[in-house]
């Protein structure tokens, strides 16, 4: 059986406010779920208002991105 990799909570935590690096409006989003798949991939569920979307860590930043 393939080894299952575990998520490192030092990257991002539940309830943390983050930004999407591709969001032109740079709206704050809250991490509301962390999905760990059997292949080791990790997806973050981000909520902004009534909208919830899934993203990889590479798409997320703790800081606003101004050079879009």
C-alpha cells in the first residue's frame, strides 16, 4: 500500500484569513475546510461571503497581491 502523506498545519490553519493570489479584488477569504486526498494532495476550502471554493496552497497567500 502506498504511504499516505500528512498535512503540515504550519502552512495554513482552519479559520485563518487568506487571499487568492489571482483575485483582482483581493477579498479576504476564510479557510473553512482542509481536504487531504489519498494521493497526498491537499485542497483548501475558502469562504468569501456565501461562496465557497477549493484551492491548492500555491493559490493562497497571507498577504494581498498587488501586482496582478
